[in-house]
C-alpha cells in the first residue's frame, strides 16, 4: 500500500502536459526543419523511430515495442537509427553483434555467479535497444531460427526470460521487462514471415523502399554539391538536443498512456489495419493435391491481434507525444498504416496494395500489372488472400475474379486512386512510386495542415 509521501512523490514526477507539450512542439518543429532540409526521405522513418523511443516514457506500457527498418543496402535505413543511438543519453543500449542467446548467458567458460554481468536482458530494461544490422538474425537453418525466435517471442511478451542448460541449470529473469527495440535489416524472406506466423506478431517493420537514387544524384555527391557528412552531423546534433529536452520534460515511466487520446474514427481505422495485418501475416501451407498444378491449402493459422493492437496503440500515442500533441491525428494514423503494410510478407503486401487501388471485382492480370509481377504469381497470392479471408473469389468464372471483402473496403479511403489516364504525355508512375503514394507517410512535413511528399515527387 502506498504511503502519503509516496503518492505525493509520484504526483510530483508526473509531467504537467500543459507546460511541457508546447516545449516539445517547438523542439519537434526545429528537429523536422533540420532533418527535412538534409534528408527529407529519412524523416518518416526517424519520426516512427522516435514514436517507438518514447514508448519507454509510458508508465503503464506492458509490452516491448520492436520496430525494424527494412530496405535495400544503401537506402539510408541505418542513419536515423544511428542518430538516436549516438545521442549520448542514458536511454540507449547499442549492440552490433546481437543473438537472442545473449539475453540470458550460459557461457560455459564463465562462473555462474559472474554470468549476470554478461546478461543483456536486464541492461535493456526501460531502455532503447539499438541493433544496427539484424540480417544475421533472419538467416540460418530453420531449426536455429525457430530456437532464436522462440526466445524473442518470450522476451517481446515482456515477461522476462528463463533458460536452462546442462552447465548452469536454470537461470534468467522472471519479471516484467519492457523496452523499445530499434533495428535495421534487408527485407525478411517469406520463410521468416512463415516462422513469425507460428509465433505471433511481435516484430513490426518500417519499409524505407523509397525511389532509388539516379545518376544525377551520384554526380552531385562526386562534385561536392551535396554535403552529406555535414548534414549527418547536424541531424545527429538536433536529434540529441530534441531527445535530451523530451526526456527532461517527460522522464522514463512517468506518463500514463491515457494522457494521449485516440478519437473513435482513428481507433476504428487502426483496428481495421490490425485485422488486415494479422490476416495477411497468417500462416498457410499447401496440402497434397491431385497434381502439382493444383493448389490445395490447409486451414490458415491466424493469430488474434490483441497484442498487435496494443503495440500499434502505443506507437500511435508515441507518434502524437513526439509531436507534442495529446491526441492521435491523421498523420499518426498514416505512420501506423505504413508500419502495418510494411509488416506484411512482401508479395502479399504488393497484391493487397494493388487491390486497394481497384473498385469492384478484378482479374488476376490487372493485379499482376499493378503489382509488377507475373499473372501466375498474382493468381497464386490472390488465392492465398482468399483463404486468409481478405478477398472474395469467384473461381467458377473464367477468368477468375477477386473482390476485396467489404470489411476491408474502409482502407481504400486512405489510398491514392489508381491513375486511369495519363495527361500531358506524362509517364504513368512507376510501381515504386505507386507503392509510396499508397502507404508511405505522406505528411513528411506538416505546416498548417499542408502535407508534402518526399523529395522526388
């Protein structure tokens, strides 16, 4: 039972939002100005990483938040991560050579009483765990991956971790351990998504697949017209200043999630995204068919999305808090939308995005064209989406027709309409551009409600 003094101390720790939020808004505006000046295409990722970072400010958050940037090599996905990692504050823990076994050590060459010093898990409690390259985590034999992801599953449930070995017996941490985890990797394979489907949605991704640089961009670097080194230094400094001010105003575990409200409309929209995410990450396998040409699917394994919904709510509220707002708004929803779509298996996501641009029943060849894939591939994944309960299929017709289920039609209202005609001899947007227009955070900068697309659009 809390004493009177403890209650008073707790009240004194709680930030006065009427005082601190205007200061955060000012700091956020300065941060946005500097980053978008040098690296406008990296701003959405930085904002999302900041939303995950401030999750350690919530006093009642029960689940760790894991957000991993994905993209091709050289896409800049590690830059925002390093700006946060090198902020110099005692809120980050960096590890560039991470394996799940390091959470709780069983090193045979270390005495049991000294193992605790090697354990990673207690060191990241209430911290931001930063891993620059996670590609090794997503590669290896299936049995090794299954063991690694089983440990990750437990840790990302926030329940600590107890492991056993013949050398040191059972040891670990049977307690609530919540943290934020930021990382970067190349896009995970379907094998990884199949594995995660069996273990549940605990990792969330943020795609950085923006328009690739062109020859003139490289030429500008060669001629010295783009001073990337100077820009990186300025961005790192402004991120450090912003985080320093934010955590001075709102310390770790000092603010209730109830302090930031989610309007009913946005809550319903995020709920719909959560439902789409769990379905598209569902696990299905092919049974034995009469011939190799016949697809015969087993019953899909689709998790209940309670855990995903809680993490998405934490990220949405973190996005609002990062901006200095007490209410989740459209720009925060757009971030959540991008995270959900980025967290789906890539080919399913491309087919799903293409469906969102279409009205009524569509043919597989239409989706194939929009998703830039072979008709046979599009047909295969449309059938998967049908099994997962995302589309209705009319396979008794020729050709097959597919329609987005009514419950997901609400996602179309946030989608850029499919261009029907091309005017003024302008080329039709590339698939990469359409993908970004459909689900990238379009409010890269927000000034009095005016939204601007990333550089190059």
